C-alpha cells in the first residue's frame, strides 16, 4: 500500500474516532458510530473534491476507498472507547 493511501486511512480513522467518542459522551447509542463514520467519509469526499478541482491533482477512487476503510474502522474503535 502506498504511503498516500495510508495517510488517507489514518486521517479518516482518527477523525472517526474523535467524532464517535465526542458523540458517545452526549449519547451512548449507535448514533455516535454513525456520526463518526459520516464525518470521516465526508472529510474523505471533501479531500477528493479538492483534488478534482485542483489542476495539479486528480480524483482518486483508491484514496476515497482508503478513507472509507479508515472511517469504518475508526468509528468502531470510537464505539468502544
């Protein structure tokens, strides 16, 4: 796996954990997991949209996939913290 994909995965993982933990403080339901996942995937999509409109970069589906995997893992980790 390329370093770029690992960075995407780790950034979305951390974002999902943080949001899931913060929402877990407010409510201890599945909403915290869903919130963490949606926030991190939104971050990944936003990053790829920025790349799409940047003339020096391009949209990369594998970057988005790495972000979604990180969001999925991170939201589950955040559920248990």
